[in-house]
């Protein structure tokens, strides 16, 4: 009888139980991001969601469960969203696109992971669901890396788990050091990421075989700013302040982006892009 009473209290007139749960998760994400885990009371989340404390406890056993649930539902997971939108997009390109966004992340919910990680260090009730959450993210990333290795984009000798761990550290670190604490030029950041991607795709045997590095180059006198290059190969090209195409970094093309580079060359109306081979 008590369980039935709690269940009834957990419902809002005209709103399903699933909708109430989602309302609570949205409110939890916002309040945790604004006030932090320690500074948030369960009553704060219930009030933000427009429900009673009893309604909240009908769906979540504790504040720790709410934090883990909010992170899964509303935490920043741009890579998974982009992969779901275009599963055929090369994995290296996806990693570069997400990596380029890390230097300018400012969304409050993107910092939700910081609150969760800090709370997990202090509270075992938070640490348990967080270990499960991080494990899920790492496993998903490792499978994505294996997919890239099977497709010849990444060096098969690399440990997928190690690469996944590196990506997690990079993404979570960007939440700890946001642009208002330390800003970096987007072009410099993109150049570094492109170089890292190249290191992950090349192997020592490649150099031993005498295969030359391939670079892209844009002739600024020919470019008219159509933007097809950075639409087709956003990991290799960007646009300057006036909207004209420009090469990111030193222009070295990682093997996983070679097809995109060729498409950009073929689709440039002014033939302003060249592929250069360097020894």
C-alpha cells in the first residue's frame, strides 16, 4: 500500500510517469550545473521540476542516482550525437570535429561531468554509478576506435582502450579548463589535433616503405569563398574572418582523411586546392 501511495504521489496530473522522470532529469542537470552537487538539495531539484519531494523519490532513490541519471540524459556527448547523425562519416573526422569544439566549450551542462567527478571522489554513493557511467563511455569509444582500425583509418597496433582513455581525458579536461580560464587560438588548436590524428594513423612501417606525406594547399589568389572545402573536409579546412577557405595546421592529411581531401580538391569550383606530396 505504501509503495502504491508513493507511486500515485509521483505522478503529475496529465503527465505520464516517463514525462515526469524526464522533467526531473532536466531540472537536475540544470541545478547541479549551476550549484554543484554539494550545494544542491533534493528539494531544489523537485522545486525546479515543479513536483513534490515524494514525486521525486518515486523515480529516484537518492541525489546520487539523480546525478548519474542527469549525466546520462543531458551530459555533453557530442561525439555520440554526431556518429548517430552520420554513421558513415570517417571516425578520424568525427574525432577532429569534436576535438576542435573542446577549446571553446562554454555550455553549462558540459560542466556537469566536473560536478559528478568531484562528487565521486568524496562520496562512494556517487562513485559507484560514475564508475559504471565512465565504463560505458570508454567501452563505446573503444568500439568506435576498433571500427576505425578495421577501416584502415587508425593504426591497428594501438590499444583501443588506451585511445579511448586518451579521448576521455581530453574531453573531461576541457570541462576543467574552460575558455574563460585559459583561451587558445582555434587555428593553433586545430593544427595540434590534426598532427595528433596523423600520429595515430601513421605507423613506423609506413615511413620505412618510403611513403611520402600528403599535404593540402589553398591558393588564396584563386579561392572565392564557396566553402565547399570545409563542408566536405572540416578536419582539414576552415574559413578565415572573411569567409575564404584556409588550411588547418600544416596541411598534412592523415590517411583516414585522404578521401575527403580528394573530394575537396575535385569539388572546388576555382581549382584553388592542390594536393602536394612531400618526402
